[in-house]
């Protein structure tokens, strides 16, 4: 066998033993590695604990952990590997010393980690939060006044036996005009400046589409699907191509009422609407009926409420125009031709219909001077309700 050659280190170079201590040139020249004892491991643990205590942040702490407990080059790991080279009688004492050193270092790491994190939390609380301050209040939402008015209208007519239903906002020319006695070229079409809609699937010249100008088309749709007796109220959005002012909007909401039964008269219509007005306003507002014209009702009437802004005393009031009244709804007995078109016998069945603006009604209820305020999303206004 070839004898093992002693380790050689050139003169003038420095060498360190397993635990990073300067071994000295004389020791190196002997060609032997001195095995660390329990005292050396204790010293290693002392040094590691001191280094860990000096770590100022997580990065330094992680570097110390790798230096002492790293799987490949950690000092304690290297000491553990030396156990296999010891005589059997020395292994128990040396192994116990290694375990004790490792336990001390791990405990120091846990302690320093907890201290660093605790200091970080304390610093964050001290710099960013004052726990003595009251919590920030949560803003609670509320219904838009238009939505609240729609619900109130539905509730009131519900007490009189009317069912609330909805209909399409994009309507055909037939339901919006022709089925309601407004054929092409009829002068009544001039009352509604119309927004026509292009069908992305292709326009049918026989069924032109438009944003409905009123909720009255649902009268015909309901009567086509149901047999009398009928009592429905239909709230919804409508579209008109017109200039806006204090009482007009191009996008508005309406409510439409329809009742069909035997022996209904104008007296029934007035009774329903007076009851509605009393439940909405009590005695604080006057109600006026006067003759009007609508192609799909005969006879027809207009309903107006006394102006809530000037009470009829300001000739320059921009809400009522100076006459003291705000037009709120139109109404009348359903025209016999409309009944015939859906297959009803006008000699047996009669009906009445009414429709009004939701925003106008909300104006009267709340005393709002300008209808445009409902669509401006001004929280100062909306939060007043």
C-alpha cells in the first residue's frame, strides 16, 4: 500500500481549522488535522449565538443560519460528518456536544426571528396606525329617488289590485305606434320625436325598431296574451329625441296602468287616480282633470298637480311655466279599435289606461325644481332623500 501523503500548505499561507479558527502555520506543517472536541463545539455555539444576536434584519439572520446550519457547508453540519471518523468510545460524547450546539443555535435563531418580527410590527403600528382613533364609518347606500318612486307607485297600485310587470325597452314600430291607432303618417307621431335603432342582425323593413317612446306598447302586449279581467301597472324607461329643460328629459321613466273588465267607466278611472293622489300627497296638493287627446284612448284626459315650487304664485316659475300646474299623467278609456285589434269585444269589455312620468312625480313629492338633477349623480342632491 502507498502511505497517505500528509497535507501540504506552502509557507506564508494561512490555514483555518474546521470551525473557522486560525490553525497556525506550525500546526499545518505537521500534516495532521486536529479533531474538534466538546469544548470547541461549545465555543462554536457561543460564537454562533453572538453572531445571531447581532443580526439586524431577516437577510442577515438567514445568512447566519446557512453559515452554521447549512446542509452542505454549515459548520455544525461539518462537525456532524466528523462523527463517523471518531473511535467508538468518543462518538457518544462528541455526538451529544454536536446536538447541544445545534439546539442552542436553533433556539437563538427562533428567538432572534421572533424579536425581529415583533420589532417590525411595533414599528409599523407606531408609524402608520393610531389604534386610539375611531374606525372609519362605512357609507350606507340608499335607493335612487327614481327607484324609490317606482317602488312606491307599484306599492300603491298593488293595494288596488294592480300587478306590476315590465316590458322591452327596444320596441317595434307596430307596438309603439300602429297597434295604438298611430299609423304611418298620422299627425300624432309628431308628439314623439323618435330614436330609431339599427338591428345588428339585419334590419327588417317590416319591423323597424326604436327605443320605446312610452310604456303604452305593453297595453297591447298584455291584452294579446291575457283575457279579462286585467289590472296591471308597467313602470319602465323610455326614450325621446327632444331638448331637455326643467321638466323634460330625453331619457325618462314612466308608469303605465291598464284595467280591462266588463262595465268599467270613466268614473272608475277617476276613482283610481284620486285614490292614488291621496295616498301619494294627502291633502297638500291639488289634482286637476281636463280634456286631452291620445290616439289610443277615447275619451282622454290630462292629470296635473299643483306646482310644489311656486304654488301658482310665480308667473316666471321655470318648473310650471307660471300657470301653477305640473302635468303628471295622461289617461282615458281604451279606444274600441285597440280592443278589437287584440280580439276583445268592445261591446262586452271596456277598459281605462293611464300613464305618467316617474321623474315628474318624484319632483312633486320631493319639491325638486329641475328634472335633470335626477340624472346628474350629484351626491349632495341624492343624499338629501
